[in-house]
């Protein structure tokens, strides 16, 4: 007799108890099936409501997230789907959302515009983003500065990385122009300048081979990926923009007396004032300044002087940046006072006529020195900031309430809120494509809207391009905004090209029947289309790949 039945039969129970039925035991197969089913249900619920894995297929967010066909690197990331149930998306979040012109497809971009309750007006200028306020019918620009945790991932090293991409062993004479030439020498990652008995010296970043301080598409990658990106895109003759937001860093060791030292970022633009933004040091004190370049003159703006020791025989790590209309400096990792230079912005005049900077249209990042004896510069590095280009966006971007404006970090290769365009076509009951107004006159006719990302008939389309034309068949394949693939009958004009969407009426061959679908910009993502925030890159990573992409996404 078991203890349980004995307890039921004892006088303390008050009355005789009935024998307890034994529970029905499930067999091992059923146990495992139920456990397996519970695991699947939990995984589905987790994927649907909490977290989901995605693969990045395109280059629009590089190098933050890789979908690199040139190098064959495709990031996998985890997306937090709970955050936006509890909180609103924030500016600078990397956001996953349903693409407004193909709602069954998820896109990932950086959220740079937040409409909020009342909407907002943005402008893209000089590589930066600005919030625009209208005062007396005139725009007042307020720069949108990136948080430090975001900014750390957006600096793109250009020296020594560009030199290494070109397999150059030396920096002097190639990447850097030195003056006087005989005073400078180079040993590994150390530059040494002999100032003699009190002369001045200068070191200026030129990099004529890769265009100077411009927005090159191959900046910001690892060495292996950067080489493949450069090989693939070097021959592109697209216009560039100079990048005024630059960061220096170096370890300085004066061997003798150092009288003056400066990091200087000189911005030259045709028909505009030349500006020099600098960290200036002299006799143990430093300040941040803006000057009219190139002649020496009193500063147009200067910070209060602050202490910064550069002693003979002592190595000091210095860094200086012009960033989002602000000057920032660091000494041995400690941030020193900042200087707001929004009054001396660089919103205009950054677009070059070609792929390279010129002598009167460039950014000169340089070091200026004066003193006695030798000075060593070890581990000299130069970065440029993430540079946003306007592309086809208007000067003012009006984000509606409860909508968001999205951009890719790789703005030279990203199709995003600046460019999203819809076309409308009419469809007759027999599948013939006609102008929208004609379809509405026919019983059963309808108007469909889809993404406009066409290619010429001679080109191979990718997964996002639509409509795709087949002139010999008199057919067009088009994906509508709900993701339905439509096969439509129509003629294709001989003038049809990458951005010239022209169709013919069936049976027309004289060109008089050509018609162009109406277009509209669809630049914003409504709140209900927001799915989640990119959280973590989990593949590829070392030792399974030479590219280690494991880490938190910022």
C-alpha cells in the first residue's frame, strides 16, 4: 500500500477514502511530439512578437551592415520587435519596416526624420542633416548632431586605409605633401620632422590618387573588402562631394622645444569664403578657432584657452575633429572643451564638378608645427564622417505627422526616402496595360500602383527593379504595392530607358501612342509600417569567416 492511500484510510481523514485513480501516462512518442510542438509554438511566437533574424541582401546600409556583392559578405542580424511596441522610433535608430511601395517586403534603413505629433522639416546639406524652422518666412537651420554611440560607428578611416588599399608602403609624397621636403622622414607608422633651430613645417593630406577628402564609396571597410570595393568602383566617373567633417589623431613626441602646433581643416569652395577650422596649441595652452584662410588674421571665432601639455620626451595622444558644425578635441583620451561653429557652416558648395577635388575646391587636412629639434608623429590617422547627399530629394523635406524619413548609410548606393517613386498604370480585365484614366472608363478596369525602379531592356534586373519589360513579347512584369506580381500586355517604346518609362498602345508603331505613367514621390514610412530595430549582427564572424561582423548595431 502506498503512503497516499494509507493517508486516505486513516482515522484522521474523518471517513474512509476512495482509492485514488492513477493518472494516464503518455508514451515517449507522444511526450516528444508535444514537447516538439511546444518548442515550435514558442519559436513562432518569439519570431512574431519578440525577435527575428534577417539577412542583408543589398549595399544600402554599408559599411554599417553588409550586403556586399563585390566581396560576398551578407550580414545576418537580429531585430528587436518589442521595442517599438513600447516606445516610438528615435532619430538615428536603424529601423526595419514594410516598404511603402511593396508592403510584403521588409527594408532596413536609418531613421533620420521623425514626424512626431506635428511633423518636421528637414534639409540635407554639406553632408549633414538639418532641422529647418521658418522664421519670418526665412529658413533657420539647426544641425542634427549624431549621438556619440552612433558617431563611433560612422567614422570612415581614410589614412592609412586608402594607402594600404593601393598597396603603397609609404605615406610621404603620396598621401601626404610635406614642407619643407628635406625636413621630413618616415619609418613604418612614424613620421619625424626636424625643426632645426626654430623653423616651421607643414604636413598636408592630398591623396590625389583617390580624390582627396571626398565621399568615396569604398571608405570605411576592412582591408579585404575595401580592396574589392575599390576595384569595382574606381572607374566610376560620378560627381563627388568634398567632406568638411574630418577627424585627426596622432601620438606626438617632441624631442626638443615645441613652440606652436595645430591640427587644421581648411575648406576651399569656389566663390565662397575660405575657412580654416583648427586646434591651436602654444606654450602649454590650446584653443579651438575658426579663421579666414589662408592669410594669418585674428580668429573669426575662438574658444576660451584651456590647458594641454606637450612636453619634450613625453608622448601625448591628441585628436581633433570638425563634426556636425562643431569642433571637438581630445588629449590622452579625455575630451576637452568643444566649440559650436554653426555660424560658419559648410552647407553650400560641396559638390565637385567631377570625381576628384581640385586646388581651389577641396578640404586640406593638415598639421602645422614650429619649434626646435625633432618631433615624432606616431600612428597618424585620418577619418571622414558619414556624408549624406541630397540626391533627388528637394531642398526641404516635410515629414508628415506620425511618419518617418529613412536613409541608407551608404548614400551613394542607397535607394531610400530621397528617391522612392511610385507609378500608376491602368489594367483592363484582359490584362492589357493602359493609361489610368482609360482603365477607369471600362467596366472591370482598375488602377494599380507600384515601385518605379526600372532598367533598360538590355540590362539584367535585380530583385527590386520594376517594371521589367519584354519588348519582343509585348509584356511587362510589374510588382504592385501589395507584392502581387502582374504580367501585363503592352507595347514598349524604343525610347524606354533606365529613368524614361514610356509605353505604347498595343498596335501603335508610329510613336504617337507613347504614354508615360503618372508618378508620385512616396518618401515617408507611416508608423504602422515600423517592425523593429536592428539589434545585433550575428553572422559572419571569425573563425568561420575573415570578416568578423559579430556585434551590437548602432
